[in-house]
C-alpha cells in the first residue's frame, strides 16, 4: 500500500487538523486520541521522512528497525511523564483493517490511567 500524504495523521503533523500534542521531538510527535479507549489514550507517530512514513506494521522494512525501537522507547518515556508507569499501561499497534487499523500512518497507542480489559 502506498503512503497517502493526506491521511489524518499527516494532516495533524502539518497542523491542518488541530490536536492536543503532549510530546514532540525531531523524529516523533504524540497527541491525545480524539476518541479515547482508556482514561489516558495517546498516539505516537513518526514524522515524515522524505515525504513518507510507513503505513503501519505491515509496511515496515528492515531499515525501520531502529526507528521502531526509538518509537517504543519514546512511548515508554511519555507514559512515565504522563504518570502511567507505576500503575501500568498498554502499547498497541494495529495492523490492517481486520485488527481495527483506520489510519495508515505508523502509530503506537499508549493506553492507561486505569485498569484495562483483556487484550483479546
Ligand atoms: P487505529 O485504529 O488506526 O489503530 O488508530 C487510529 C486512531 O486515531 C483511533 O484511535 C482514532 O480515535 C484516532 N483518530 C482518528 N481521527 C483522529 C483525529 O482527527 N484526531 C485525533 N487526535 N485522533 C484521531
């Protein structure tokens, strides 16, 4: 699947759609999910590189391995900053429509702030 530079998260990156950003650096931004599935629900996404981002887990290549590692580490730091770490939190990455992926720009969900139900 080709990356669509007009997907919702690309528009959030360009501030064409407003979002509540909780973190940003040179490589990632994080913002609150518009329809939270937990008391705290944050989305972490990579910025575009050469105008594109991976569409999701299924769009990753070997060369993305270090970036994905930094994405997870960044999410753990955000979870710590947001006060989720002591109680516990969940990191989720959906792949494909059957799994519920609706936005095809790689993203990691941080869910926490309360007791979460079973994953499946
Ligand atoms: P997915 O289902 O693709 O794994 O996750 C996409 C997430 O993006 C969903 O949890 C959905 O609520 C969130 N989302 C969709 N549109 C917007 C938006 O315009 N703003 C924000 N902040 N989140 C959005």
